[in-house]
C-alpha cells in the first residue's frame, strides 16, 4: 500500500530508520512512533518507498 501524502511517506521513512537501528526509537514522535510500533519493516519499506511527486502535503481523512 503506497503512502497517500508526503507527510505519511516521511513518517514511514523515520519509523523505518528506527526499525533498522539507524536512529533511536526515542527520537520518533506522533505518527512515526505509532508506525514503528504497529507496522512490519516490509510495510514501512512500501510506504517509505513511495514517490513524493504529485502527492499532497497532507490528506484529510
């Protein structure tokens, strides 16, 4: 499932970095912390690998 916004893609990238041990878990906030705790590394790779081109900054739910 691809990310629907730039913000979602960035949060997934931060969570993925923490999951891989590249950054500390304590540096995560908000959505990225929740993604870290609830998503697998593969799911995070799919979200983080989404191109930002043509995506809105935020999506209203």
